């Protein structure tokens, strides 16, 4: 469900972070436009700087929305960060990195009709699958 929604957003021209984040955020009560604005800076590895993969950033933003802490309990913080690392580790297992420039250097320069790198379709799908798997385990 989330992956299909994220791919729809991505194919319509949303960036990778927007696509993943909005797919989850709208299911958890956030307005679509608000979700798009919030995630807009993280596409292309944070403003096309090719740092942390936008799909991964979108998934982690969604994790924060769904399971994040807001009362500054140290145990909740530790638990949340463990979940962040577990999700990032699973993404690394599938893709060898969470860094956009590293991911794209292995992928080549195959563009989709919306101008995205074709490999990013896989990264969006992977991020959605990993987060959904995590949420299903809860």
C-alpha cells in the first residue's frame, strides 16, 4: 500500500523524500500539502547535495511522525534511535549505503520521464518496504 502510493507520487514528479514521507504521513493524519512541504528539502540527498538518500530521509521522518518521542524521556530517545539505526542498517544491507552519491555512482545515469534516476525508484520502494516491515512488527 505505502510503496504503491510512494511510486505514484514519485512518478508524478515529487522528490524521493516527499514520495516516501507523504505515503506514510497522509495515512497517519497529516495533510498531503503539509507533508510535501516538510519533506521538500530532503530530495536528492538533501537539496541535491547527494548526502543521505532522500528516500531514507523520508522513511525516517515518517518513523518520527509515527513512533517518535516528544517528552524527552531518555529511554524513549534511546529506543527511537535504535529503531532509526535498524532501519538504516536494513537499507544498507539492500543497497550498500544510505548516501545518495554512493548509491547513484553505482547506478549509472538512467533517467525516468520525470527526470529522476531510475535507480531511485528502487530506493523509494526499499525505504517503504523496510519501514512497513518495521511497523508490521510492532
